[in-house]
C-alpha cells in the first residue's frame, strides 16, 4: 500500500469587515428669506415691471407697515450720459500768399526793355555797335530799326558774371541810332537811359527814388543836366522831363560795382534857370540812405484754441430720500 505525493493546504485571506450601514440624510436646510428691498439702491426697472413680494413670502420679522412706500415716479436711470463728442480742431492758419513776381514793366526806369532784344554787354561782349550792317554816311532805315530794337545789360562787369541775374543792377541802357562826330551813322548805348532799375531807397526823404529813373552820376558822368540837354519846350514840358530823374551816386570815386541804393548819395533833379535865363536841370544836395537795423523775425501765428471741455452731466435726484407723496 503506497502514498501519493504530499499536498499542502492554501491559507485563505481574512475576509474584509462588512460595509457600514449608510448614514441617514441630513434634514433639508430651510430656504433663506428673500432679500429686503434696499433703500439706497432701488431697482432700476419701473415698479410695474417688478411688483412687490407678497407679505406671506417676506420675512415675518418685517412688518408690512415698515416697508417703504412705492415711489411716486419711476426712478431716473443711473447710467451716465454719453460724453459729447469733441468739436473738430480748427484748421491751422494758412500762410500769407507770396507776392506776385515783379515784372520789368512795373519799373518805369527799365520799361524800355520791353520788346527789345537783350545784349549781354560785359558778360558776353554783345554791344549796340554790332547791330549795324556797315558804316554809312547816310541813315539806313533797316540798320536803325535793328539798332533801336535792342538794349545792353550789364554795362559794368558784375562781381560774379556767372551768377549775374541780368536785372540792371550793373547798369542797363537802350541802343540808339545816330551820327557820330565823324559823320558816320552808328548804333551806340544811350547815355541818357543808363539806369540800375527801381532799386532806390526807402529812407526818409529819399522816397522819390522809388518811382524816378536813375542817372548814374559819377559812375558814368550822367547828371541831372543831361536829362534836358539839347531839348526845347515850354517850362512845364521841361520841368516834367527833368523831374523824372535822380542821380545815384553823387560821391566821386564810387567803385563800378556800386549797384545803387543811395549809400553813396542821391540827388533829386529839379528845373532851374541860368543867369542868362536858360532853363537847366539841376540836382539837390546829396542825401544818404540810413542803413536799416535787421528786422526781427515775424511773430509766430497764434496757437489754435483748445476744444471746449465737455459739460458735466446734470446731478441726479437723491434716491435715498424720495419725495413724500401728497
């Protein structure tokens, strides 16, 4: 009789304790009382939209007599008024218009340039003498027309020839056709028309230089007497011619670069008589321009006004103490 191989018993895991019985549910909490109406912040909506709560639902501690009376009128809205839109900024002031360009016809002293051909004189060597075809002892109408249709600018050499503006500041003269001392008809500069334009002075006592024709005095020995030299006429006619001119410069030894302005002396031409009764155009004693002080810069334009501040909203009526009903 034999035995089987040995077998071993397995130990069983200890059993978990039974689940405890469920806890009883807590009693339902009582509903909170409805909030009391606030006196400081009443409802925004009108009373009709939200009727007052029934006395049975309100807290028993609040007596009906303690409730505030309904307002007589709907409370105004507490929403702030929209701020007014700012007024548009005014446009900046426009700069003053620039003066129109000065035309040569506005200057009576250089009006002879209109319709004439410009000869460049000292700049490029174009002079009146080249306007005739050939020497002649008799006048040639074609040469006269060709000559008297031109003028010269400048007569004197400019300090900077390449930058010269051909504005008569270095002397202008029209071309004239006539017979010279040798009996030959030539085209030459008209000494009586030499001028540097309307560049006189605005100093007190020298205002006449702004509208008279300039004679260049010591620069080219063109003085007042030359204004009516050889002319005949009545006293009124000679006076009208003489008083169209003035002399600048009156000082001797004035450099050829002088462009006028009376800093070397100006003299007004007037009609007088000689001892023999003949009329003569003379000049007044020389007057000198005063140098003007440098002008201060113009005042800046006024700043635009700031936009007006928005008006505050009107005060709201106090809601804490509503008006008593009648």
